[in-house]
C-alpha cells in the first residue's frame, strides 16, 4: 500500500508541475510582453529625458523624435513599443530616481536616456548592474560605453566630432592661435574641453588662454575681455546651448569676430534663437545635417514638421534612429526578453538609419561618419 501511495503521490506532483509550467509560459511577465510565434512583439521601453528646466529643448526634441519613431514602428506591425517617459529636469539625482522607478518595473525591457552625460554617469552603472540595456542618444562625453556591457550610445562622441571640426576650421582659416572657454561644472562640457585642448596640442596650435564658467552664468565680460586681448584666430568653446549662445552674443558685441568651434552642446536651433546673427561663424561636427537633400532626411523633416510644427534638430534625429535600432534588435531577438535583447543589440552592424550607416563597436560605442556644419546667414549649412 505504501508503494502504491508513493507512486500515486509522485504522479500527482508531476501533473501539478506540468500544469504550473503551462500556466507560467515564458518569462514575458518579468521582461515585457512577448510573442515568439511570429506575431507582434510587445515591449515597454523606459525613457529618462530632460523635459523641464533650462535645457528642456534637448529633452523635448528627444521625446518628439522617439514618439514619431514609435508611431511608425507600431504601425508597421512587427513590433509594438510602449514608451514610459520620466522627467530628469537635467539633474543627476532626479535622473537616477526616475531610472530606478523604471528599473523596478519588471516589464521594462530597456532604457533610453538620460539626456546629459552628467545624468548618464549617475544612471548607467545601476542599469548595467541590473542587466538592463541603456542607450544614450545625446551623451557624447568620454567614457560612456566603458561603464559596462549593457551601456550603449548612438550619439557621436566629442572625441570624434571635435577634432574633425577643428581640423576643418584650421584648414580653411589657417589658424595658429586659439583661446578656450568651457563650463567646468558639467561632465559633457569638461570632456569637450579635454578633447579640444588635447587636439590643439596635437595640431601644434598655440593656446593663448583658457577660461571657465558655470551653468546659469549670464555675464562673461571678464572671460571674453581676456580672450579679446589675447587676439586668437579661433575660439574653442565647450558649452551647452544656453550658455554657449550667450557667450557668442556677448563676444560679438565686444567686437570679437573670429569663428567659434563648438562642442556637441551647440548642436541645437536654440543657439540661433538666443544668439541670432551673433551665431554666425559657429563651426560644429554632427551626424545630422537637416538641409541635406537625402530623401530620408527630406521625408523625416516633412513628417516631423507636420507632427510638431517645426523642423527637427540633431537630438530629434538621433532619438528617432535610437528607437529604430531598438526595434531592429527586438526583431532579431525574437522576443522582449532582456538578455536576448541585449545580445541582439550588441550585435548591431551596418544598420541603415536616418543618420546613415550605423554600427556598435566592441564596447557599444558609435561607428559612423561625421559631418561638419557652420552657421552662416542665420542657418546651419554644410561646411565648405
């Protein structure tokens, strides 16, 4: 009797385990809703963006680019993406709090953002620790992808963009002497300065003076007076658009008329809105040139303007491409499972996006071409 009872009990346990397995299905409940049988792949993507505060134009452009891509991707039917957007207000502490909220949602597959490199350095290590892929679409400081295996970006780093812009500017102007000015309280602007200084030294340029400022500063008279008295051929400026545009405006009013070579923070239409004609002579490197006649760029401009009543900038274009890169990885992964998605994302090669041919290198950094543009007659034009 005891043997029969044990056999019956064992059989009952096996049946119960089978039933539980059937009810449990895949790990989609923890990692996002999935369908690995050829249907639409459902995924929730978290977004941390700079939506309120002095630099909100960056975050606004990024979220608009994401939403436009989301509507197109979902309409195509292979992937359906739900964006869960949180505001960072441009502050590292708030960015981390927003990201933790997203990471605590087991259905969040991956994260896009935060916007500023300072914020990203606070958030990315925790995402990496939790095994959640995170991509920066506007983070160009040195050391971003090196944070961890789950950390990526599709924004061209300052270390690639700035030297390209400087070489073009020196080649055309014959500059031999430069002055540097940068924000010393932000990771992006400090990283941009480091690249500018290193590149200037490698190119044999004489550095006449190095000036610093802080976020929110409104008066640059002291710094610009030193620069004017030094009489440089070029000014290398690493700043976000708020401070950068004011610096250019005050420089022109003081009679400083030499070209500025800017870092990634200058890549915004806000520079033109704030500085007006004083922005003429700004040279920057960028993956995005909105005046291009490339059919993809023309079509994107049209759709973006119809949706938002204005033309897109670099940050909108990069975030638009970023969501398509995520969608492409999702398709190759076959389901919205975090580790499968991470593996597929890391293998992204020769992705044909809005900004051109894109790949990740072995550490998750950008492999793509960079363009140089300048502001001339009140608009960005291709550098000649």
